[in-house]
C-alpha cells in the first residue's frame, strides 16, 4: 500500500527507482570484476561476438563520417583562406567526437541489443533464478564478462574507426579539395596532442560501459514474457543513446576546460 501511495503521489518515483537499480547493478558489476573465478571463456566469446558484428559496419560508417566532416570543414575553412587548418580541424573532429560516438552507436545497437536479448531470454526462462538457487552469482557469471567485453571492444573499435576516418578525411581534403599534404600534416601536428587521442579512448570505454550496463539491466528486468524482452531491447538501445550523448557533453566540457589548446 505504501509503495502505491508513493508512486501515485510522485509520478517520477518509477524512473528514480529504475535509476537507483541501474547504479546498484553498476556497483555489483564493479564488485564482480574482482571475484574469482573470472569467466575467461565467456569473456573471450563475448569479445569475439561483439567484434564480429561491429567491425565491418564501424569501418564503413567511419569512412562516411570522416568524408562528410572533412568536406564540410574543408569547404568552410577555405572560405576564410585557412586551408592549412583543415587537417587539424577534420582529424580532431574525427578523433574526439565522431570515432567514440560511432563505436558507441554500433556497440549499443548490435552488441548491446544482443546482450539484452540473451539475458532477457534467460530471465523469462527462469535460468537466472535457477542460478541464484544453486548459489551461482549471475552478475559475476554472465553480466561481468559481457560488460567488460563491451568496454574492450568499444575501445579497440575506436582505434580502427580513427584510422579509417582520418585516412578518409585525408583523401577528401588532399585529393578532392586541393590541400597540400604538407600543410594538412603540419596543421594536424601543430594543433593536436596525445591527450586528444587519450580522451577519445576514455569516451569510447565509457560509452561501452554505459551500453553494457544498460543492456544488462534491461535484460535482467524484462516484463510481459517474450514481448517484454523485445520491448526491453528497444528501451536499452534508446536509453544508451541518450546516456552516451550526455556523457559525451560532460567529458568534452571537462576536457576542454582542463586541457589548454595548442596554439598554431
């Protein structure tokens, strides 16, 4: 009765409760990382699965992103007569913004949806309850390897997407827009710094963490049988997209305020 009254009096109580449970799951996952035995086989299988479904789409999407960014920024910068800055602008945009977001979208859309569907199917078949009855911690056994795999694959995909995106941007700026290779490379080397690459890796890892935790949370809490599993998958993808853009804004704002930019 108390919960009904509270829920009726505070319409946002359900969302707050779900948010609290999500953070509690994140804490359980952090604790489960240090519990033994570590599920190495499950971790490797999940890494291979997420990589297999994300590598090719990531490479293809990164070419498009790198090309569009390079063409748009190159055209804009050329109007100001600053073609030497095109390399720095397009490359930093790919490394700091486009590459982590591409990794997150693919890991959440492909890997995260698969994680949510798998855990949701196990939940409605009462496999999770059976594991708890047998004294097996489903968080440590099933969730931790999947979340760690999402983090690792997202960080590794960031490297692939960055290389392909920068190569595509170089081709479109140098070959199609007439920027000299020396000016392109000089502008990038003058304005970029190792921390730009580091913040991209951090973003990709955080996005993978968010995708894994949200997918696991919705997979462990489906409602309404098989239809509920499908709804949970859709909700996991949408929630992850919202979180990744919020995380991106926060990390970018903190980075730009803490790390001073290089002067050309």
